[in-house]
């Protein structure tokens, strides 16, 4: 059973940076596409970044140029570097793993809170 655990959230001032981490275990990491989503209070969960096992990435328009997703296949980790933080980036950030061979097999982490405030 795949399990995911996010870390790295916190309270940051506008303009600051954070690096979120997501640890993966329970299966072959290289078989999974990895995603970062976020959910702000009262809003739907949104996809912000995607990375394939080969390292191809994609971003939501709202975060392009500020967010960078990366993965370490040797250590089964995925990261989200967030720069130039804005108050509207305040949300719970979730890691998701989706099996490439069976897209119905996906798993969520418990989330990590990011709060951007002065």
C-alpha cells in the first residue's frame, strides 16, 4: 500500500520561500506520476504541479515561474519549491501519487499547511 507524507509547510511572509517535501513508500516510486495539489479555505482542491517518472513537468498558470516541482527517484521523494509567496498561496498542500499503468490507483498524503501572512 502506497503511503505519502508531506512536510515543510509553515508560516511565511509575502515574498518568502518554502520547500515542501513528500516522502513515498510502499511501492515502486518510478511507476508513479507525482502531483502537488492545494486547497484554500472554502475552495476546491486544485492541481498546481505534475512530474512524471522521467522528470517532465507541468504547472498551473497561476504558479508558473514561482513553483518548481522535482523528484528524487533514488530516495522516493518529491519536492515543491515555492518562491515569491503571495497571500493567495495560503492553502493546505497535498502530494498525490498516481500509478502510470492504472490511473485508478492513486493515493493522497495528509497535507501540509502553508500560510503566507505578514
